[in-house]
């Protein structure tokens, strides 16, 4: 019986898109969803919430304006980690000149999803 891989390449999961940014799934289980996002300059990940889960973003490259709800926006850059607890608004607009790439870990796997106001 082979050992299941526990090491994943971010680069292999980057999916640039001229339309909406693509949610490229690395692994989904009942415990979490691990996803790589790529947003071209000017592209947006719509503001949303996960009613029953935390979403942790680790920024790999680029920069973005990170929506926190209530009109509050923070600047994210490579090396930053942004954590949205259950029910907290989050989303982002790539405000830079290069791709905004980040890894999102949503836990638990049944966190839910709903669009929200920026």
C-alpha cells in the first residue's frame, strides 16, 4: 500500500484566467479545503464569508487590497497571512502590477459560503 502524498506544489495549482479568478483545489476533505488562487492585476475575489469556518490566506506573490467588511480595507503583500474567522468578511482586489497568488485554507470542510458586502 503506497503512502498518500502530503507535499503539494503551489506552482502546479496556479490557474491564470482572463475571466473570474479560478479556485484551484489542492485538497478537499471533511476537515478543510486547501485552494490556490491566482488573480491578474485588476481582478477581484468577491467579498464573502464562511459562516461555519475560518479562511486563512498565505500570500505567495503580488499584492492586493483585502476586504474586511464595513468598508475596511488592508493592504496584503507576499509573505503576509490574513485570517478571517467564521462569519468575517474577506475578499481582495489585485491592486498591483503582477499576479496576486495565495493559498487559502478553509477549515472545516463544511464552512459554507455566502457573498457579502465589502
